[in-house]
C-alpha cells in the first residue's frame, strides 16, 4: 500500500544562519587631555547597527539570516592603572584600529 519512502531534504539547503566572530581590543587614550576621537568611536558603534530589512537576504533560493552585531566594553580599574577594552565584531576591527586601538588578548 505505502511502498514509496518519504525523502527528507536537508534544511541547510534552504536556510543559513551566519554567526559573528568577536575580538577584544584595548583602547589606549592619548597622553594629552583632549581625546578627540572618542566621539568618532561612538558614532562608529552607532553605524554598525543594521535595519531590520538587512538581516535577511535571499541568495540562490537560500535564506541567509545575519544576527545583529553587538559591542561591549570592559573597564579594568586598579589602584595604579585603568584599562579600557572593547569587545567588537571581527569584521569591524579595521575601522576601530584607526582610532589608536590595539588588539588585546
């Protein structure tokens, strides 16, 4: 009666979820009292966020979903020293590097 087998198709052929890779970068402030590039860093972080319609793309009948990127910061404060770290997406690291940020651990 039911001689035909049901065939399954892999979901990877139709959907793909891209994951973001993150890097730790250390912010080294300038020795002068003016740190003029700090507002540029805030503007750059704001520009990283995408509109909702740019999260989902269709390429070759495949639905590609890219999650929203996140930026975090970490401050390490001791008696003698203070250090500033950013956790940023790897694709945006080159843009951050312009503003005297060096790669961390």
